[in-house]
C-alpha cells in the first residue's frame, strides 16, 4: 500500500475520514466553502484593482480588463482547495489574467482609437503579445523574473529574451525624451 498501512490515520487539512470502515479515503477535501469565500474576498479586496490595471495594459479596454479579472477570481475560487496558500493564489490569479488576456483581440491600428492614447501605450500595443506580457509583468507589476516566467508560462531565459526584444522595439518606436 505504498508505504502506509490501511490502519494508518492521516490527519490535518485536506484529509477526511471515510465513513466506510473508519479509514482515511486519501482524497483531499476541499476547504469549507465559507473558508474559501473569506479567503477569496480578502484577496479580492487587496488585489482586484492592481490586477485590473495589469489586465488594462494587456487588453484594449477597461471593460474587457475587468471581465478578465472577474473571471480569474471565479476560476481561483473553484480551484481554491488545490492551492497551497495565499501566495500561490496570487500567482494563480496573475497567470489567469495573462492567459485570459491572450484571447482578447488586439486593437487594430486603423481603428482610430489611438488618438487618445499616449505614445508609450501605442508603442506598448505595437509589440507582439508575449513581449508586451513580459514587459508589463516585469516593469508594471514589478515581479521578479521567476514570477514573470511563471505567470507567462515560459522559461526565465525566454523572459530575458522577450524583454530585450521588447525594450529594443520600444526604444526605436518612441520619440526621444525632451
């Protein structure tokens, strides 16, 4: 039985007692819904606005950014029992925001919506999606490269490469500072 006796009693979070034969079932039990609700509510209160700002740099409009973040919180609530802690939950949220942002179409250059945007935002939107993601995660969200890599789903070397390419493109696309 893989090193455990059928009579071994496992205790602690995530284990429940089987009603059959008084043994442990060995399957993790989701946290009580009230616990998950409280934890997600606390995370929502602390991280909703920063995550919307993050999403707003990855998608063309604020409404889409808010929808993405809301969807990420709903998905995290459903995944709560499998998350080891609050820091993992925040990483899950960042990754979910980045992943969901990829499915939103980029604004077209000829759409005429660029008039109210700054040169920096226009240059940011001219980057390929992956370069834009790592640039925003590294410099806007101020994440270390390891967390950028985790949120973007790529290696740290790929993050470094995308950042170099993005910064080079941004420097070439922006007017000189005055």
